[in-house]
């Protein structure tokens, strides 16, 4: 083979490889920038929450607890899941819907089932993937949560970004 033809082929192959590497790096860095923006916004929302709850009232074998949500950094829609579990899981920082014995009633309604990916605030950890019972509310609202009295419960609060639900708060219910 002739030297100019070999050199030309090597230049073309090098250019194709460089364009491929540049494209892959661009996609990766673009995705990282989007995730960093989502994490910053979720952390801002999480830092603005002020959550209060009333003492537990037991009525007809069910715990009933009012939870007041206030957020000073965000006034949009919040998605939440509220479920109950065995008391031995109370306080476990890794509590997810997979530990649920059942879902609570929130403001007397059962919520709706959605499929989704649920992440920690920093997006560093996918906490759950699958079907979850979800309620929508505003960042400043009052919720009445009820579930069987022999269990403990939790409310996990999420902000939605596309197909991702990112955790922005929680409250334990005993």
C-alpha cells in the first residue's frame, strides 16, 4: 500500500474516533449537569420545609395525625407517599415503600398508584423503583393521615423532575 493512502486512512480513522469520544463525553457531561441542577433545586426545596405534626389520636383502632407542611423556598406541587410498617423499622433512615405493610389514608383518600423511580435528595441513591401510592398536595398544606394503631408510619415528600421523584422531606408518624 502507498504511504499517502495509509496516512489518509489513519487521519480519517483518528477523526472518527475523536468525534465519537467527544460525542460520548458531551452526553455524559450534559447528563451530569442536568442531575446537578435537579439536586440543587431539590436541596433548596428540602431546606425550606418546616413540618409540624399533632399528637396522635386513636379513633376506632386507627391512629390519626395532622401534619402541617410549610415551605419557604417552594410553593409548587409536592408528591407524597404515606405508608405504615412494623414498629421495629421506626427511625430507620433507609425506610422505603418496600417495607410497607400498607398505605395510609391521607385526607380520607387512598391516593393513586404510580410507577416511578424515587431518589434521595442528592440523586446519589435510587431509594425505590416500582409502584407506589402517591398523593399530590401543595408545599404549604395540612394533611390528615390515618393508619392502623398497631403500626408506625412515615410520610415521604417528593418533588417531581420529569420521570424522577426526588425526596425533599419526611416525617415519622407514631
